[in-house]
C-alpha cells in the first residue's frame, strides 16, 4: 500500500484597503494602498508604549511626520473600519525601499494588521521576526530612514 502524502494547505492572505485623502507623495501618486493581512503568518502585538515612542521620535526627527490623511479603511472582508483606531506607518529607508505597516490600537496593546508592499509580506512570511525588527528600527534608528509618516484618521 502506497504511503499517502501529507496535504499542505496554502493560506491565502487577505488584503486591507487603505484610502488616503490626496496621496502620500513619497510613496507614489496613488491614493489607495493594499496592505496584505498578516494574521495568518504572524500574531504580533506590542505595548501601547510603541505609539508613544514613535510620537516622541516624530517630535525630534524632522523627516518623521504625523498626518491625518487616512480617509477609509476596509478589512479583508471589504467591511469598513469606522470607529476603530487604526494607523498606517509608511517609511522610506536609506536603502531606497519603502514599507508600510497597518496597526490597530486595542485596549491592551497595538496589533499589526497588515503590511505593504508584497515583498515586505514575503520577507515576513519567511522570517517572522523581521516585522518586529523593522518596527523597532523605526523608533530606535531614525537615521536608517529618509522619510517616515504616521497617518491616522480623525474620528
């Protein structure tokens, strides 16, 4: 009797659609970005202090900015996210690549929802701790970035 081979199920990543008012100029001229959902590859939640640390870095670093240009956000099921405290971090590194991290502030921490672009998702899929490394780098090593934007939606 032949041995049966194990079946592997490929998890499909959903997409968060983030629509900006205008367009974040450093990241192309399109107003909408598709952040790949990371819930099937990594469950990263950091303390609420992360947002405070990022805000403190923004007060000191001229190339870090805070904007209120998030217009609409749709989860992977295409449901709007009104009433949820969601931020988008967009960063351009000195190595000339750009990344985006979509975060939701919850009562007990900050959860990573999605990442942009696809190559960043693929990196994380192959090595999950890369996401934490990039997030730490944004707050502890601002010299590695030419531009960082934290975007939020005014409720």
